[in-house]
C-alpha cells in the first residue's frame, strides 16, 4: 500500500513540481528604454488581442511614401480591460498617434504609454505610469 502511494505521489507530484517554476516565470520589460518616448502616427494594420500580451501592428508612412511597420505591446487583455479597453477599441484601418517607450535594440517595437485617435479619444497602455528615468550607461558606472 505504501509503495503504491509513493508511486502515485511520484507520478503526479514530480511533474507538478517541475512545471511550477515555468508557471511563475515572466519575462522582464528591460528591453524597453523607459527614459525615452517615441511618437508615431499611422494606420492600424492588425490588432493581436492575445495572452500574455496584446499588440498593435501599425503602418507608419515616411516622407518618400513608403510604409514602415511598428509593433507596439499594449499589455495583457485582462489588464487592458481594467484600463478601459475592449477587444474592439482599436480596429484595423484606424488612424492613431502612439506614444511609447522604444525597444533598446532599435527595432520598430515598443511598449505603449498611450494612443490617441483622430477624434481626440485616448487609450492608455501598460507603460503609461512608468516614470521616465535617465538611461544607465557604462560611463555612469565608472564614476
């Protein structure tokens, strides 16, 4: 009896313990430079309302008429809803102006502070309240 119980615990318990760290893990937002704010204006190409993060893909026209695609992280759906978003708050084709913390590596990517529509409506993103702090550089560490 005791041997059977230990086998059941091993078969059920060990996999659960092995999975636990992955369930608690979450990636950092260190990829974004919160000391900076970038502003773009463009047309929404795609809305990705997904877990763990939602994204907007926005086409931004340049002076020569070409369009550059930007990916902007807007947060998890549950958080977005608490901030006043709905799944259909932003639609493909909407013209928006977006303010965001850019990716540190220079990609066309960022974390949304807020966006505005042509009619003046505003939606806040997950980075809206993250304070802009000076960027840390290696030369700062040498002092």
